[in-house]
């Protein structure tokens, strides 16, 4: 009894324990976040040191501190927030149109075998066409207005959604299809209770991919065509030789892309909380 009490009293101070007396450990998410922050800090340090040591000319790569100051001044400008709103408007409208069109077309085409066979060659012909190749057409039709940006965004994003929805409709369990027919379920009932639950994971994957592609094309349209937005401000900064401002705008577009991806992943997890892939991810 005395030895047991002694062993409890002589436990080293400051050693935390988790459930069951096991030492407390950081979760894998915390470890990954700390490593990511360490890598980011290392990158910032390298970008600060390289121009100051002369390894890279500061005329082409300013120190990270100068880029940070340019970003701070940028955030204080009302024109920047207007441009950000223009970019998000083109991105959001184009993505919404592409998602609705891709889902509707994918479900209709995928649910009718004859229609899928008839449209297969057309889809495979149109899908690989680069969206930037449509820039002259967009300028000819709409100039530098919002519609020209939407044309490029919708065209690029639509195929991301359509291809995923078509794959989802083909993944429906034949037993479930036969069961629905045996219960004399109508076309709408089969789509709602059989096709849609199977295709939804594919739809969310398509939406996540389309969200990133839509942002890339929105900024590309602004950069090349001159439509209002962050891309247009980036082009103006480049032509005026404001190198720190250029890098600050590039940083903003990168952060915007990260935010879009995080939001898309959150929506995907929310919509597919019942799916086995999300349950495995949460373990």
C-alpha cells in the first residue's frame, strides 16, 4: 500500500494525461496546422532575405516586407474593394449558371441512354476547347462588359459539373433501378430517390472543381480583356511598374483561391454528412 502511494506521489510534475491516464497529445489537425504555419513562415523569410542579399534583383522580386506594406495600402483603397466585388460577382454568377446548367443537363442526358449516346461525341468535342480560346469571341460579342467574363466562366465551369454528373448517373445501382421500376415509380421519383442520392457526391466534386476554375477564368478575363476586377488592377499595376503592388494583388488572388476552396469543401461536407466518405474523413 505504501509503495502504491509513493508511486503516485513521485509522478513527474507537469506531465499531462489524457483519458485513461495516457499522456495528452496534440491532434493530427493541430500538428498539420503548425507545420503549415512553419512552412509559411519559412517562405516569408526566404522572400525577405533573397532580394536583400542580392541573390535576386529587388526590381523583380521585392522583399516580403515591401509586399506586405503594399498590401496594407491596397486594403485601404476603395477601388480595391470595388474590384474585389466585381471579381466575386463574375465568379458567383458564372458558377451559379454553370452549376444549374450542368446538373440539369447531366441528369437529363444521363437518365436517357439514347440521349447520352447521341450527345457523347459532341461533349467530347466541345469539352477540350480551352476557354481562353473564346476570348476573341467574347470581346466581339460583349466587349469588356460583365457578359464577356460570364461567357468564359460559364463555359469552363459547365464541363466540370456536367462530366461529374454524367459519371454519377452511370454509377446508380442496377438493383435500385429495378426496384424502383417494380414499384412503378415515375421518372421524377426515380431521379429524386435513386439517381440523385448516388449522383450527389459527384455533383459536389464537380462544384468544387468548377468553383476554382471559375475564379481562374474570371481573373483571366479581367487580366486579358480588361473587364473590371482584380485582374484589371493587376494589369494596370504591371504596366505602371508598381512591382510590390503586383505581388500584393497576386497574394490577394491566391488567398481568394484558398478561401473559395475552403468554402467549397465546407459545403461539400455539409451536403454529404451522411455519405461514407465524409464519415471516414471525420475519423
